[in-house]
C-alpha cells in the first residue's frame, strides 16, 4: 500500500527554482560545460510554475530578431565576439537580463537611477582605453552581479543594474586566456582578466558592444 507523501507548495517550488537559477547564473561552471542548457531548463520549469510555459520561446524569438540567438543558442553568438570556446559568463548575463524582467534575479546590490545614468553616460568613452578587472571595480564599485568566481585566473562578467528592469543592465566582459585557436596555458598569461568589451542596450546585439582596444585586437578572425 503506497504511503502518503506531502508535496511542496507552489510558492516553495517557485522560491527553490529561483534560488537554483541565481546559483546557475552566478556560478555557471558548477552546472557543466554547457551551462546554457541548465539555464534553459530552470527557466522552463519556473515559467511552467508561473503558468507561462511559452515565456522562454517568446524571449528566444526576441533574441533572434536582435541577433543574440543562433542555432547553438546565445553561446554561438558569443563565439563570434569573445575569444573563448564557451564564454559562459557572458551567456549568463544575457539570461540574467531576462530573469530581471521576470522578477527572478537576486542582485548583490542595485544602483540608484542617478548613479546608473552617470555610469551609462561615461562608460563607452571610458572603455576607449585598455582596462582590467580592478579598473572596473575601482571606477564603478562592486557590481550588482558577478557572473563567475573571484579567481583572477578565470574570465567573468560584471553587471550593474537598478531595481527597474526597464533600465538596461550594463555588463563588462572580462577574459583571461590564450589566443584564439591556441592551447590554454596554465596559469593564464595575465594576473587578472582583461576587459574586452562592455555591453548594454536593446538594439542589434552586436551594436550593444563597445570593445576596448584589446577587445578589438582579439576579435575572432572570420
């Protein structure tokens, strides 16, 4: 005779999935070499719990219209922009923008609107020179979201946002690796990751990127 088992309440299930999604966003490496699949699965489950199972498919259509979606997902687009086989931190930042609009994101801090406006107004010109991880934090403070760990041997993405999901998230894409096509050296060649590009805006995905001089030099060869 089967035993009676209680099930978690819908709100508990939703809260659990939100926690798991934020963990997958901030530490994508913990979810395997193709962490984008884990992000899609968690978002699918959350959307189902919220009775909107079509939400991710609709977002993918928007990404495709903007040039942020390929046959291999967001990952395929980043391969044409960042010299890394799988730039999981940048991928996570794109999904985080969607999570923020859905009310799922749990940032470490939020900027006030004035602070965020100043950042947006200055950052493209600021990226006209080569920068590294500490330069970003020294200039703009602790990020709202850190995608990737604190180990300087690895790349990461730092993002800054406000409570208003309509305000664009400003993301700084940092990299610490070998030249395209070369074997990964260890330890990596730089003491801390280099800023290759910053990204914000809602237009054409490629046009939302501002590359530093180092980022332009390291754009993958077509």
